[in-house]
């Protein structure tokens, strides 16, 4: 079953069984993944090399999408969930050991995915526009999935949550890993396409198509807000 004609993969091209976007506010939580300075705040480099300038140019479309679309839509979702008393959770990457020995293998890998965000590192903080409020759950992880790397699954079950609305970065990495884990744990998952982002629009579109209708339903911010009666 699918709920729209967007991001439809080969598996669902012939599926004409449509459902509605139905959300039970009492059983639904918002999960914002890794909206941290290290990932979504433009780096400032004093006297960058030509290679560094080139890399900044490569990432500029990503940062523009984050600033213009992703953060504003996350703010809209936070406002709606808070106003309606729905559960809100955050996940962020941060290790417990200063030297990062507790990180998972993929976070110890070389290249882009190598991350060392020890306690107290300001780069690990969630950006202030989306800062958690009192009584909102924040889990720290050293894995891509916010489920396999934390006790969040247990907490959601304890709160009688069976549906999770997922946003954040990066769509093809930690967001995808989290969505897949939630589906494997039998949560209903709604992935908000204009409140998450991959490094490029091509990767974003590919990953949304892969995840949609199998591990989650891909909808946009307005779809979700309409489903909970907020707009």
C-alpha cells in the first residue's frame, strides 16, 4: 500500500492500493535525527586552501537546503507537536569516552564518516533553532541507527508509542538506518521528505525511493500537519 505517487520504486509501480495518512496523536512521536552543528552548520575556515574552497562549494547546495527548507520545516513540526502535546525525541551522535573508543566501527572508519564527538564538544550540540525543551527525550549514539545504539526503542514502547515521524540528516545514513530499525521493530514510520536531507538531491531522491512504502511512508510536512489537524 502507498499513500501518494511520489518516490515510487520498481516494487510499487503497479500497486494501486492507496491508503490515507492517519496519525493517532496519543501513539505518535517525532524523532529528529542528528540536527547537530557538525552536520548542518557551515564550517568557517580561516584562509582555506584551494581544495578546501572546492569542498565548501560542493557542500553549499546542501547547506542552502538545510537553511531554507529543512530547519524551517523541523521548526514547524516541533511547534505542532508541542502545541498538541505529542511526544518529541531527539537523537545525536556523541561518544562517552574522550578518545572515542566506544564508537561503532563505521564511526571509526576513515573519510567522511569518521566522527569523534566527545562529551562537551560544541559541534555535537543540536542547533539552537531546534533545541530540545524540558521533558523531551534526547539520546546519544555512536551508531547510525538511533534504535540499535540506544534504549529509545524501549522508551517508546514504555510510552505506548507505535508510530514515529522521522526527520533529520543524513537521509541515506543515520536517518535511513533509524527508519529501517524502527520498521524492523514493528513501528509505523512516516519519513518527512522536506524535513530531512542527504548530501545531494540525487542521493536524497534515491534513498527516499528505496525506503518508501517498504520501511516507511514518505510524506511532506504539510501532509503530516494536516493529518494531525494542525493546518
